[in-house]
C-alpha cells in the first residue's frame, strides 16, 4: 500500500476559513432543502423549533454577555446585537463590509444590517430560504436568553436576492 504525506492547502488562513465557511453553510442549506422536500412545512417547523430551543444558546449567550458585564436576561437591543449577533456572525462567515448597526432614538429598536456575506451565494445555490430559517430560529433562541422582552424581525436576506440581511431587534413589554 502506498503512503502519502498530507499537504495542507497553501493559502492564507482567511481564505481557508472562507472556503470552510462556504462549504459548511452550503451543507446547512442542503440539509434545509432536504428537510423541506421530505417533510414539508412540518419538517421546517421542527427544524426551526429545534434550533430556536438549542441548549447551546443557554451556554453561549450568557458567556458573551457576561464578558461585557451585561446580566443575561437584561440585555438591551443594542447590547444583544453588539455582544451576541455581531461576534457570532463574525465567526460564522466573513463580513467583508462592516454591518450597519443603528438604533432608534428611543433605543428600543436596533437595525442590524449585513451588507456583505461570504456564504450568501453558497446558501442561495442550495436553498435560498435557509438563512431565513436558520438565522431567525437561532436569533430568536439567543434573544430569549439575552432578554425575554426582545423581539426579532428578519425578513430580508442576501441569500434570497436582497441587497442586505436586515434584522431588527426590538424591546417589547419590558
């Protein structure tokens, strides 16, 4: 039997990360497509609920907030976006253009607008709605931990042909 020596890709680490993220998100989008084809809306709802209620959120969100002295359960919309969403997204895909993070004058509503995403094309090729399902489910689950009075509205996505992903985080019934 012949033996071969492993030769790593001779690419900058950022490019390796981008390739890995595109492959991972393409895989995620493919899974969403398969679930939808096999189980329809019921399967997508189960996927959404499972991601929303993922135990990981109960560990990761408090850790991210506590690192900035923010008590879990009491994060403002801006704190949620700046301390949970943006750091999570920055490790999940390459943001070549910084997102816009803008809050309303009353500080009860924040727009988190992602204008560039290294995985949007990979997702769009497999299942454009995958970001809508995955992002909304995870954001809702994370928001419940950050502050049960936060509401997520995300209805525009790069993977669906939008010029940006627009996510609104709003404080309700506080």
